[in-house]
C-alpha cells in the first residue's frame, strides 16, 4: 500500500501546477489524504501520528539556521532602497564602456555584486531593468541580448552566497537525512561560490564573443561621453561606489568562510551593514525602515508557511512509507547512483518550467534526499547541483519569475517573445555548468 504515498505526491504536484496556494495545498491535502486513508485503510495510517506534528513545527520555528532567512531578506530589501544598484550600474557602465558589449558586461558584474550583497532576485531584476534596459536599448543593443543579460544576471543571487536558496536547501537536506548526509550551510556557501563565479565568467565570455561576431548588437559607448562622466573626481566615484558593497560582502561572506561567524550570525551583520550603508547613502528614514520591515515580514511569512505545509506533507509521506517505497523501487530498477542523479536533475529542471524554486525544494528534495543518502552520495556536491538547477526555474518560460519581473518594468516596445528568446543562450550556459559539475565534482570542492 506504499503506492498511496506516491498518489499523494502526484495529487499535491498537480494541484500546485493548477495554481492552488502552495502552503495550504501541501498541508491541507496531506491531512485530508491521511484522514481518508485512516478511515478506509486504518492499518496504513494512524491519525495519532499527527501528535508528532507540533514538535516538528516547533522544530522549524526554533531552527537557528532558518533565522538567517528574514535577516538576509531584510538586508536585500534595505540595500535596494539605498540606491546601491543605480550607483553601481552607472559607474560600471563607464568603466567597461569602451569595450564592445561593455554595458552588458557591467550589468553582469553588478548582478554578481548585488548577488553577493543581497540575494533578492525580484529586487535585482526590477532595479536593473528600470535603470539599464532603457539605456541599453537607446544605445542600440539588440532587445534579446539586453533582456537576456538583465534577467540572467538578476538570478545570480540564487547561487552566489549569501543565498536564501542555499539556506533553505541545506535545511531541507538536513531535515530529510535522518542523521546521515547532513550539510552545513557555511560549507554549502563555500562550495557554491566557485560555480557561481564560473557562471559569471561564462556570461561575460558569451557577451564578448557575441559582441565580436555581431558588432551591431552591442555597440560601445562613445569616448566623449565616458570622458564627460569621469570628470576630475572619477577615482573617488569608483572607490565610493565599489568600496561600500565590497566591504559588506567581505563582512558577511568573509566572516562565514573564516569561521568567525555562522551564516545566521553573518546575516545579522549583513542586516546592520545594510542599514549603515543606507545611512551613508542618505536614503535612510523611518518610512523606509517601516517599508523594509513590512516587505521582510511578508516574504518571511510566505516562506515559513510553505515550510510548515511541507513539514506536514513530509510527515504523512514518510508515515505511508513513501521514501522506503521509492528507495526500493530505485534499487530494484537497477539504476546507478549517477543515473538516478541525472534523472532527479532532469525532473527539477522540468519542474522549474511550472513551479517556483521554494516549492521544488520543499516537495522534491525531501523525497529524493534519503535515496541519495542510501547511495552514499556527497550531499554537498548534490546540493550545489540542485542549487544551480533551481536557478534556471527563474528563467525558464512560461513561468520564470525573473521574466515576469523584467516584463513588468520593460518599455512597451519590448515583447514577451523577445524576452523568452533572449534568455535561451543563458539557460544553455547554466545547463552546461550543471553538466560540468556533474562530471567534474572537484569544481565544487576547490574550497576544501
């Protein structure tokens, strides 16, 4: 009767695809399904199992690692209000302006810096879309290239730490591992850094090659305009704009990698640093603090409600024997560990076309983690692969959130199909990175 757990998984997945609220679908359907099974097949599920649920929920609420989520969200939103992105984009555009495709390269570099400072995809894509997209189009950039660069660069915060995806992924892997295969958040941050920087490098390489082959798609900025911007205090401008975010990055990531602070403690440093940076930029006020706190509460509540629903789903799924049934099914099918990993990566990639990364983490990851542990696979390596794969969920049509964010702020002349076409090369680059790390795991472990 373990196949009942698989039926539960399929029902939940279908309802989420149809657009029902994720948190209430995960929790509500799981409880209703368990109640039905307890009536018609009482030997398969005892409703007294739900006595375990309050302790599990309190375990989520009291989870020290998850305290980093609201603090990183606060840091990202506060930095958005500080005008950091606008200053970075204006300065970087002039620094790379003489290079053909330099404006697009500046967007990638700023996206990487914002990723290491904030990690909030929506804020990054919207900010860069508002500031850089009209400028790129005005200077003759091809629409597909401009939109593809902005959307892909805006999602770098999902793989370059500090990343909310990495925090949630590490916590979900740990809660699903049952004492084996646990992943430290700091170690996952460290392991994801090199693949993230490699992704940035490949984005820039693609832009340079495309700009060289098709010069009309990415013209350079006139030398007179660059000279006018630089003026007499250009050095001071660069130092002021770059120094503050770099210092914040060093404080947050440096404290984690040096072992001085845990990711949760570092998130507190980042939140305070964001406030200080906002004060320095003269953008801080009580109304701004109130708005940031409101947005932080809203996003944090969404994440934790989904997490509580996922906790209920996992309890019912495991009680019905779903994880054991899947493990037995995989073993009996004689799938090798590598083939199973490739299969999971394919499922996550396809799911990213239709549902959000949070939903994938809380639905798919708890189901497959025990099987990875049974295969004795390194969950740090698997975690980075999942994180890179999840990043594509923001870019893949028809429901890529980065595409929606960009379309919402793009000029009316920019069509949806142009945004979809523009993102294809960057999705191919991401798939290539996943394949590279899949067959060359040492890329992940360079930090060791």
